[in-house]
C-alpha cells in the first residue's frame, strides 16, 4: 500500500526552498500545521517562507514560530508550495490562488471534497487535523515530537478535535497527544493559552445573547437573536459569536438550540444544534440550508419575530411537538 507520508517526506528532502501556506482567517489547525511544517523544514536544513494571507492572528501570539509569518508573497515564487488545511484551492486566498501556476503545490488536507487541486496531493478525510498528518511526516523523517514542533502539532489537533471531544477524535490522535505529553508539553499552559483569549467586549456580547434566550414548546426549543444592534453596542463582530450556540444547547431540557444572526434588513442567518436522533439537517433543508444531523444552518428572509415563529413551527413539527 502506498505510504503518502513517505512520498511527501521524500519530496521535502529532495527540494531546497518552499512556500508554506494555509487557509486565510486561519484557525488552530491552519496555524499549528503551518508552523509545525516550518519546524520540520528547519530541522531538515531547508529554506522556506511562512505565508498566510490574513497573517498571524493576535490570539496565537504565544506560538513558538519557526519564522516570521508574512502576508505578501515573494516576488519569485519557490518551486514548491505546501498548502495546508485548505478544503478547496480558493481557501488559500486570492493572492496565492492567482499565482498558483508559478509554483507546484503539495496539497495536504483532511476536508471532504478537497478535489486534489495540487501537483502532489495527500488528502485523508479520516485524519482529525492536518496537524496529525504533519506528525506522521515528522515520524517518517525521524524527527522527535518535542519542543516547538510538538507544541504546534498539539495546537492543531487539539483545536480541530475540540480538545479531543468531537467524533473526529481517533485513537491515533489520543496516542499522539500522549506521545507529545510524554515529550514534555505543558498541556495546562497551552490549553489555557488557546482558550483564555476573550475580550471584555466578547463577554458583554455573550451576556446579552444568553440573556435573550427564549424557550418554546415545553422548553425543548431555545432561540436567541444576535442583532447588529448588539454587535454595535458591545463593539463585537460575528467572529465573537463562535460557539455560543453550543452553550445554549447545554440547557438540560433543550432538544434544538437556534441562533438567529442579523445579516441585513429582514435577513437572518440561523444555526441549529441538537443531539442524537434529533435531526436539524432536515429542519435547515426546509429553509434551503444544510449541514449535518446535529449541526446545521441556513438563511431566513423575514423580520425577526416572524423568523423566530417560522423556526419554532418547523422545529416543533419535526420533533413531533406541535
Ligand atoms: Mn483542519
């Protein structure tokens, strides 16, 4: 059977200069896997440029970087570009996308529907993170998982698996975490650095959004609205709403949690969460949206109160409550 980690590691050894890129608006996996790749190339004595169209977000300021993360591309592109955690070519950002013919792409990813847009492709949807794939590369190259390299791999895998709680968590990823921990990672410190990143503005937003939760149908449905008014009042953006819905869904009585985020006049983006057999993908589909059985979303064009009532009616019908 072909070993893609071996194939890619041979390629890394045979070349001298690389561009490392990951998706714009980077998350923990995009930053962690890109920096881990940089540490590997440093170990191999290779030259590389670390690039991200959005740059390094402040919240990753604690990461032990293998070099500066630049936001502009070199005048002359290296022969090879390693593209990480991009589910499609356009995720690398328009700047790199428009110059991708000046380089050859090593596409390492774990998203469904990647489309193998690289010259070399290693796409494995069973991997919980690109970071865990970079760990396999390090293994292949006999580079020990300690120090900054291990920190970056942990960041990637821990964030993409929700700290090893999502269904994507594999036995191998837990073994990888164990190996990194054995190698000396300060797990409490890095987990704290990953999560302790809230602004006061975000706290105020969450307070207001939680305060606005309304319960329907014997408290089995929870809905909260996130209006532009709240964003303005608290000085926040939609980025600060990430994960709110999962906390609303923690209410013991709730089977479906919903948020309605204002996108424009009488236009709301909704998100739905459920657990087990309660299928919110079907509910989202009724509004032309989509997603998964327990996490879905879409858009409703209606004034807020009307949008809420439409949701309650469809959810109630779907759960057999009305
Ligand atoms: Mn990822």
